[in-house]
C-alpha cells in the first residue's frame, strides 16, 4: 500500500467515520456511502492538507486508488520541477 493511499484512508476515516477496512481502495466511494458532493469536499480537503491541486482530468475518479494515483503523479511532477530549478 502506498503512503498516499494510507493518508487518504486515514483522512476518510477522520472525516466520515469509515474504517479503512470498510473502504476498498478500488471500490467506488459512492458505493461506500460518500455522495458526489462529499467526494468533491473530500478532494478539496486533500488538496488543502497536502498542498497540491488534484487535476480534474478524470471526472469519474471516485476510488481511493484513483485519487492516490493522481496525487502521486502531482507529487512526482512537483518534485521533478523542484529538481530542475535547483
């Protein structure tokens, strides 16, 4: 499990009281009881906590695994930009 996925599981447990064992990383968050508005709010919380902007290139993104993958791409891009300016 990636550290990003673990961070997301911790945050979703904190915000919605959903235990990590209740939320499969590859199952729709909507199927776990998180509606579309709550999902958008969750993504905003993730962005605030992690200091990133999650790209909206996948409007159907609604699993923790998809979100973790998008965050890892952003973090990787940000890290390579920092290295290039150093």
